[in-house]
C-alpha cells in the first residue's frame, strides 16, 4: 500500500463559520511545529480523500450539518473519523462530532450529526445573557496555564464516555476533550493568541503520516 509522505494537507470544512481564522491558525501552527504542509477547503465528498487532518469550524451546527447531509458527506466523513482521521471540532464542530445533542431551550435536537464522539452535548448552554465571553483556564495536558478561550453561544459537554479524556474545564463544566484522533472544544481556539490546539492536531497527523 502506498502511503502519503509530506507535505501534510489539513482540511477545513468550508461551508459556514469561522473558516478563515482556522486557515490562518493552521499556517501559524505549521510554522511553529516546523511541519511542512498546506490547507484545503473541504466542500465536496471527493475532497475528503485528499486530507490528512480536518477542522470542523464553529458557526451554526444545524446549517453545517444540513450542508454535509445535502452533499451526501455524512457517512463518508464519519467513516474516515472512525478510521482515525485526526480531526478537531470547535464549538458547532464539537456539536457535529457528538453522539447526542440537546438544546437548553428547545430540548432534543433532530439535526444531522457525525455521531463519532462519545459525549452528550447541551447546545447554547451559557444562555442568552452570556452569549459571548472570554475566559481563562488551564490545559494540563499541554502544560498551559491561563489559556484565553472565546465562547460564542457555546455548548457544554455534559457527559463523556469511557474513552474520552477531559482536556479542560471551566469551573466544573467540561469544555475540551480528546477521544483518540478526535479533539473537540466548546470554545474557539482559532480566536486565541495560542495556536496550541492546531499544533497538536498537526503533530498527530504528522505522526500518523510517516
Ligand atoms: N450555538 C451554535 C450551534 O449550536 C454554535 C456556536 C458557535 O459555533 N460559535 O451550532
């Protein structure tokens, strides 16, 4: 079997949301890690076979999910995720990765999900009065204290399965997790001055690529 060697191609799901910010954080992370690579906007099913890692951005999970379903990408993307594609979902991206989702006000959501991350998510968990805020928290796994996270109508991770590791909490709320090849955050790391999450994703993809 022929295996791809560098450069690494990191895809950003390019339907809706903060796509540009992720593209620029990936470029920063390439520089910081000295790993060679480029980015690709993923908009078609055929793009999925090109990439070695993927970012599912924040935005509106029902819209991004409907676009994925409309382009018949849900099954193939879930399969690639289950087969180890290094992937990071942020905010709406976290929601799309989850197995189970409900909305704090609306209740059970019947929205297209990739359903690969063993978590229960509450959408819009911080409510209207706190729709958007910055907060600082530690990420022990990365040896980081005082990471500055942006929360924009963010979800909370209410329950996690046995294979899910907690990366960060805000008070008692779980806000970042890892399950093998899948990283997911309730906040927006692409709006932070630190590119640590993008670096971790790239490092994971690079180690699987050689
Ligand atoms: N509340 C949005 C949703 O449920 C997520 C918000 C975001 O990604 N910033 O899709």
